[in-house]
């Protein structure tokens, strides 16, 4: 993940009018390229998925607290990669930068790791009471992942079958 996290930066490279350098979309594009490279190298499926998740989300920790619901973002990230590994990757990336806000960036990454630990997603996927709870939670229609929403999926199905012209419509 450390080798591949910025693999798409050159093709996403933009120089702003004020001289700032940006690479919008490089994390997503890099995850696609990383998946392809790792597949070509016969990397095992589970390891490939973990690395691709780290590459895809390596820009999230510094910005997670600017979102409306940081815990929801962390739960979503935990479905793709382990948050403690993501924190390590982003911290290493931040320590390799020369920038005036490095201390603030490292503090934000530490808070990211602490929140992931508090909500129980530091070293595994977010747990939900049921598949319906998971679906509704990410649809922003359920706010307590530990509780299962009422599920009554029972119904009656009447299926008619027969030869054409046998009077099935009556």
C-alpha cells in the first residue's frame, strides 16, 4: 500500500493558477491501477483487496472530521480495509512530507485512529445487527447499527402455471 498509494498522482497532476499543486481523484484512480498491478503479480485475493482498500481511502483520515458523521465514514472505510493500517499508512505519508501543517496532520491521523478504536472498527469491519441494519445505516435511514430494524419479510405468493388457452386469467 505504501508503494502504490500515489501511483496515479502523475496522471492526475494539476498546477493551479496560484502555483498550488493538486492531484484530484488520484486515490480512486490509484486503487484501480493497484488492483490491476497486484492481479498481474498473482497477489492473493484477500491481500489484494486490503491493499486496494488502503490505496482507495488513504486521503480520508485528514478530512474525516470535516464530514457530518465521522463515525459513519469510518464504518464505511472499515468494510474495505483495516482502519489501524490506514492510520499507519497515512502517518508514514505525512511524516514524509515537507509542509507547514505536518503536526496538525499527524494529530488528525491520531484522532482518526482513536475514533476507529472507540467505535470498534480499528482492526476489523463494522458490525451490524443484521444485513437490513447495515443496508439502512448506509442509506442514512437507520442510525443505530447495534440494533436490528423490524424485519418481517413474510409474504404470500400465488403463481399460476398452465398451458396457453387454459383459462389462467380467470
